[in-house]
């Protein structure tokens, strides 16, 4: 009799294998490359204010800095996300002699209609550009965004007091 773990692994492998593109998919993409290009829709721009950073914490290959998120504003288009960031935490790993930034940010706030939200970002990049996967927990009129694939592009200001970011929703091709 198969163990539960073996059944799960088998189901995962079958679902993964069926999701892989086959030769027909590749030929279709080659014939119509625009159809395979993902489209992004901006859902917000934000300025996130940071508190003082902790003393550097040594980690393998670099250092970790921790700062509180002290506030900020999200400004979105009509079908995007608008709100006030009330607080949170930012953890930034600086590795490879300062050439690579790995970040984790959790921030929370409220939309103009009073709907609370939580934003979780995990990303990687350089000091000038950082790309992150964004997970949004929200209800109300923007609840549909919680089930979408969201990404952000962010940059930390030179004085390390503000993060400017733009959030995007990946649309169907």
C-alpha cells in the first residue's frame, strides 16, 4: 500500500509534468511571441517611511539591517489600491560586498473606506532596483487583488529613510 507521502509526491509530479510546456506550446509561442508576454497593470505607487535601522547584524556573506515601518501612502488607480500604511517591519540583507539586497517587508494599514490590509513583500535586487513578490491580505472592494499574482519594484533612498515602490498585477495574456 502506498504511503500518504508517496501519494502526495506522485500527485505533485503528475501535476508538475502536465503543467510543463510541450513542443506544441513552444511552436505556438514562436509563431506568436506577443501572446506569451505577460502584461502588467499598475495597482499602486507608494512611499514607505522607515524608522532608524538596527546596528548591523552579521550574517553569512554580509549584514542584516532591521527597521520599523513608521508610515506611508499607497496611491492607486481607480481599480487599484489606495491607503495609509500605519506600521510594519523591514528586514534588509546586504550581501556580496553591498551588490545584492535581499528584503522582507511586512506592512499594514487601512484603505480610505476603512478596510484593513497587510502587505508582505519578499525580494532581491541591487541597491538601486529591487523586485519582490507581493502577497496582499485584504477584504472589501479590493478583495480580488488578494488572489492575484502581484510584484513590486522598489528602491531604497540614499538616506535609507524611504522606500519608493510600484506594485503591479500580472494579467492574463
